[in-house]
């Protein structure tokens, strides 16, 4: 069975510093996608970044990058130059790729607080 | 609108009553997902639609929960005989098959008294 583990329930980071949010996953599938979402206090889930299991390069989107270590089954999110607006819950998620598979598995999330 | 919309934004109901939650996906998105998020928890998958059919409804917690989608667009999640443990935020998301990214609505906060 697929599983996502986020071991950091809460994190603090100083404004303008970089922060890494951990995500490990468990799957026996060969083809899968990994996602990170941000959920501000308003409640809406915002897609941040995607990494496919066959992608050779780590994904990057602006200040977000995904440190993908396939052998370790980890997909950590790195936020560079943290901003106060980055304070939110962050969820890691996974989905098996291929026909007939649609379920996303989410981790329990990490609450990030950026300090001024 | 450009995004996923959900209604109502808040719903307070009495135990035993039925409720209907609505989701309007992004125009043209063929895939639609329902999730439940209990306070301080991650997202729990409920059901997935591709067009009007639901290939995966494995996450529905009990037969009190049902969902339908009509015209490949709007979806309704119905909870019959609500229980206090049904209290949660119900999130809807849609995606295009061309781009495997879900776009979420603002959610419906359901409170069962």
C-alpha cells in the first residue's frame, strides 16, 4: 500500500532563510507522481510543485524546489528565501501513474511558521 | 469563474439530517475529486470522477455517503443521516487529464450538532 510520511508536525524559519520540509513515501509502484501543496489559514489547497518518478532532474518552481532522492524514497520540499506569506500547512502527496489509478495519498502535513 | 467553486461555504446541521454539498469544477476539467479533511488532519480521499462515472469510490466511509456528477461538470456529495463524526471540511478538486495537477476549491465546512 502507498503511504506518505511527514515527520515534522511544525517548523519555524527566519524570514529570508531557506527551509526544508521532509517527505518520505512508500510504494512498490515504478511509475508515480509526487506533489506538494500549500494550505494557508484560508483553507484553500494551492499546488506548488510536481515530480515524476522517472524525471531525472529535480523539479523547481520559483522559490520552491523538490529534493527527490528515489533510492531513499524521499521528496523533500525546499523553500528558499522564506517570506512571511509562506506561513501555512504544507502537504506532500503521491499518486500512482497509469490507467485505472486515480487516488492521491496525502501526508498529515507540516505547519510552517516564518518569523520576522 | 476561473477556479473551482464549492457551496455552501459553511453548513451547520443537526444529527440525522441529510446534507448536499456542491462542487463546480474548472471548465473543461474532466477529472473531479472529493476529499475530507478533519481538524488538523491531512486529506482523506473519498471519490473520483472521470466525466460522469466514478471509477474509484473506495474512500467513501459508509453507505450514507454518495456522490454524483452530471453533464461532466457539477458534482454533488450527499451525506444521509449525518453523524457528529461527519463534521469536517469537504474539499473538491478538479484536473485536466493533460496536466496531472489538481486544483482545489475553498471547501465546505460541515458541522453536525
